[in-house]
């Protein structure tokens, strides 16, 4: 079921139908890879004829916004590349220094998305945020050996649910376009920090604080919680890096004078 807050478009031309569907895609009602409802259901919801709808869908296909799957109907196309194997992406992945740059970018984007989510989240958004948060918490509490990749995906899904509740399509699609990089930063955080007691407790507390602030509609608290979370991760990673360098220097001195 979907609804749009805008009033029914007075015009039922193909371009008007296409514009209405584009708005639903931008708003995240229809997401990349998702099959569109049947023609009959779309016609009923949009208040247009089947001819107008088919022409509108043709407009979207010509723009590459939807794709038609034989025997399955039309689906929203991948609006941003799923993976980026460009030389720049390889440079980012192969040089740990860029991890801190990425954490800075995440602070800029996720701090604001948390604030907007606390202001704008609907009841449906809160249900999704709750599901993502509880899935992450339950996995950690299960007591089994932590699969770093699994936990990184659950962590990322929680943050993405908050971003989607911002109802800012540009912000959402910007973050989705950085999915690989964002996952790499979450993976690095989990891999390097989660097996250590103090950082693990810090991350769990910060996630809980962020979750409560968004669910309780406290915009500035949500923004602050997101910023503190990312700053805390950066500080812990830098401390581990410094500790490794100290150990390396000590080992070199022992090797030279032992």
C-alpha cells in the first residue's frame, strides 16, 4: 500500500503520470530493485487510465528509471551503481588513511539525517528503525561467535533506516551511492573494535542513545548522538593505530639492542 501527500494531479498525460511515479521513487515508496504494483492497482491509486499509465511507464523506461522484466512486470532500476570498481574506489579501499576521511563524511551526512529522522519519522519509519536496531542487538546478545561481516551489515542497515526516515531523497540516495565505502568503514570499526571490551560497550551505548533520541523525536539529541558515535569510533581507531606503532618501535629497539 502506498500513498502520496500531494493531491491528485489534474492532468493525466503520460508525462504527468511519469512525474507522479518519479516522486514516489524519490520518496523511497518504490525502491531500487522493487517490482511495481500491478497496472490495475497503479491505475486505481493514481486515478488514471491504463493507457495513460502504460505511456507514463514508457517514459520512465526511456529514462532508464524502470526496467521491464519478462513475465514479471516493471521494477525500479538501480539508480546508483551497486558496486564501484573504479581506480578511485581501489585507492580508497587500499589506503587506510581514507577511513578517517570517510568517518568525517559520515559525520556530515549521518548527523543531519539523524536530526531530520527525529523530526520527520512516521510511525512506519519507527517500526523499521526498531526492527533494524533489535536485529542488531539480538545478534550481539546471541552469545555466539561474532561474524564481522554479518554484524557490519546489521549495523549499516540500522544507520540506513535512520537515513531513510529523514525523508530527504537526495540525502538517502547520496548515502546509498556510497554503500560500499560506508560498509568498509563499518567493517573496519567492527573488526578492529568489537572484540575489545571498552570499545564494544561504547559502541553499544552509542547505538542505544541514537536509537532512543530518534524514536523519542529529539532532533538535536539525535544529531549529537550520531556525531559522538562517529567521533568515538575515530578516536578508538586512532588509539589502536598509535598503540600498534608503539609496539612496532619497541620491537625494533629490542631487535637492534637485544
